C-alpha cells in the first residue's frame, strides 16, 4: 500500500480527473489532493505535472493517453525523468513493475464488463501488484465490493460517477477514493 496517497485519500477521497488542460485550474484550486491527468501531449505533460505539484498536490499521468509518447519502457522512463509525476495510470499490466522500479506510484485501470474481465484483472494484479486498482465503471458497487475483498490493494472507483449518492455508494462498497471529471464533485466536502 502506498501511504502518501492513502493518507491524502483519508482527508479527500475525491480525485480530480482532468481530461482537458482547460479544467486544470479548477482542479488545482479544488480541495482535491490528487489529480489524474487523463490527456496530455509529450510537449505539455511536464508543465501540467509541475502546475499540480506547485499547488502541493499529487499528479498522476494516464501513461496510455500521452500523445506522442511511446507506450513502452522507454516512454515510461522518459515520463518519470522528464515530467516527474507522482505516478502513472495504465491499463497495461506489464508496465506496472517497470513504473514501480522507477519510483512511480502505480494505478492499474481495469474495465469491469463481465465476470471474465474480473478474472483477468485478478490474474494481472496477483502477478504484478499495483499500488492501487482503478475500477471502471465506478457506479458498479457490487464489482467494487468483489475486487476490494480479493485484490490485495486499495480500490479507486472511476467512470460515470456524477452524484454524491454514487460517491457514497462506491466508498461504502470498499473504494478508498473516487476519480471523477465532474467538477461539481471536486468541491463537495463531507465524503
């Protein structure tokens, strides 16, 4: 378990998921302590990360979605050394071990579409455990509950979360945090 983010989630379980650089100012002024950068380009990713870090927050980059960057070990090394994010988000299980060896916090993103996807996710995280497992869609509390009981790592719920009730349901199901691009939820205290 990665203590730095886990401690931040205790105080602020909402993660600002930024899909567009235009939303970054709202994210960095929000109470959210962790920001997921879900879209960037090779030429701007470092400046986005630094903007987040200047505000004393943690920046995690969705590695798979950085335009212009090779989605391999070399691209990961470049990102770690040049942009210096807190960590990375990826759907690519083989990159988790490499990211951890570079000192990055790892979030493996998994889409729950059926029982087979749950089984594949479990096989992947048992083989190469990430620091966190992000489960999408986050509005599937039964899937969150199932993985929270079996995964051996903290669960982040993401995707399609738009209401306070959905946030509360995901947290009650065992998620330690919620990632959302809904700016209204970034400013909601009391979760």
